[in-house]
C-alpha cells in the first residue's frame, strides 16, 4: 500500500468525509488522518463558487485503486477540485 495526501475543495462538507472514507475502504485502503481547514475564499470562481471548504486527508491505497478513486472524485458534484499526491 502506498501513502497519498488528498486535498479537496468542496462546496459542502455534509457527509463528504464519510463518503470518501467509505470509498477508500471499498478500494481496499484506509484513511489515516482528516484535517478540515475551514471555508476560505477562492482566488477565482470555480463552477460558479466564490468560496470553498478545504479538506485534507492522508490515505493509504493500493496503486491500482488510484485511477478508480480519481474517477469517483471527478464525478462528484460537491467536489470543485481535488489533488492527489503520493507521499
């Protein structure tokens, strides 16, 4: 299993953390740490949003599950942007 840092900009956090934890678990991984950084204004509008909730998660995933995670995150309408970086 490899370690990744997942940073998310979302319009709403209601249920999002649980949803991501469940998704990572289905992909045979685990969430080590969740950090909510609060709601901050964006430098420019993204999908007509001027501010977003910042969320950072440390996750462990098998390498082959990363593509599936990226697909699921890009489809979610609550998530404005995400960044998945290998630690």
